[in-house]
C-alpha cells in the first residue's frame, strides 16, 4: 500500500503538464512546504548537530519502528524483489538509484538492504522534507537520511562527511536522480548526474533499480486502487578509474537511465514515450468527467 495524500488531482495535472513540456525534474506536489533558504540551512545544520545525541537516537528508533510496522502491514507478502542475485557482483557499499513516486516508496529498498546483509538503508532526502508537519514529517526527519540542500559549504562539508560515514559502515545509500517525487508515475524519468558524480568521487558502484507498479483490486481511497511494488534490481554500474569524475558521471547517468527504460518497456510491454495517458498514474481511477487542462 502507498499513501494517498490530499491534492492528488492537482498533482496528476501538474505531472501531465510537466511531462508534456519535458520538464522531468519539476516539483508537482501542490502542498510541498515552502521554506526560505537561510532558514532551511539553519534547520538542516541543527539536525546534523543532533545526530549523535541520545534524543535523536530515540526518535530514530521510533521512526524506524513506524516504518517497519508499515512494511509489515502493507508491504511484506505483497511487494516483491526481483534480481537480488545481481548484488553478488557488489562486495561493499554502493549507491542505489530508483524512480521516485511516493514519500515512502523506499520501503522495498529497505527490505533489499536488510536481506542483502547491508543493514539499514540510508536515503538522501530533499531538505524540504525536514519541515513537513505531522507523522509523515516526523518519519522523514528521523529515519536514516542524509538531507540535501543546494548550499556549497554544506554539500562540501557535512553532507560529504555523512556520506563517507555511511559508506564506511557498508551501507547502501539510496539517491533519486529524478529529484522530485511524481505521484504513482510509472515511467522512468531522465535524472540528474549528482548520484553518479558521488559514485565516481567515492569510488563505489551504482546499483540501478526500477520499481514496477501493479494495480490491486481493492480501492484504498476515493478514485484509487491499491498498488503493488515489484523492485527490479538491474546490473550494477562501476565508475571507470581511467575517466574523470565528470565523464564518469555523464556515462553512468546515461547507462542508469537506459537500464531503467529497458526495464520499463519489459515490465509494461510498451515503448516509452512521454505522451500522457491516465494509465501513467498507477492505481488512478479517472472520473468519467475527467479531461486534461489545456497545455500551457
């Protein structure tokens, strides 16, 4: 089960417009928190300072318990992992990449990390997730995450230190090259090369994954069927030590996207195009009166 939050019709319309414009990394969620850059940086630095404290460790334990309960209730026995044998080529830590379609779509990646012997999954998360209200915000702030903000001193300092710490602990680090979440969007989107630049700089492999979304019979919210996730583990990619970090990042980013496109076409038995159809949104039951707004 994936969470269905308010504003889905507007989010879907935003997705349709962005896809038709070829703007695959745009925000489409209508109610994402808005936060000033200076305030957000202060909040993130405060978060990083509190990571070693007992208070944070207790909150982290609680957040992991909540997510584990969600996985046991909604995912285990329903969702699947295909291709785990491909992890045999990776002996140490790695970066995982995936399509991003729900705030908690990484539950199946957490299962993958645990069952492969890498322990708890670490996720690189947009900084604005840290100011979300309610239970979802509590979980996103206190689960095993590395906050991402576009601030050079932070990215070259605390961010890299946290990444190195997790790699030294033999963790899998999940990064979403697509950057923004597009609600229940089935198609892989061209990504940014940051994850692949990190892979080259730290000298660790990238494991591309693609989550296939299958509709289930039961309706979980007005206008939406429940959705099953099938996590496909694709062939690992390794940075070439003979290449520059920039060239590695470009090559790995292209190879990662091509692997996801091939997996999409195999899973759904149709070629990838970015024309918008209602079936692009997994589980959506368009109302009879639904018509797309004119493109702008």
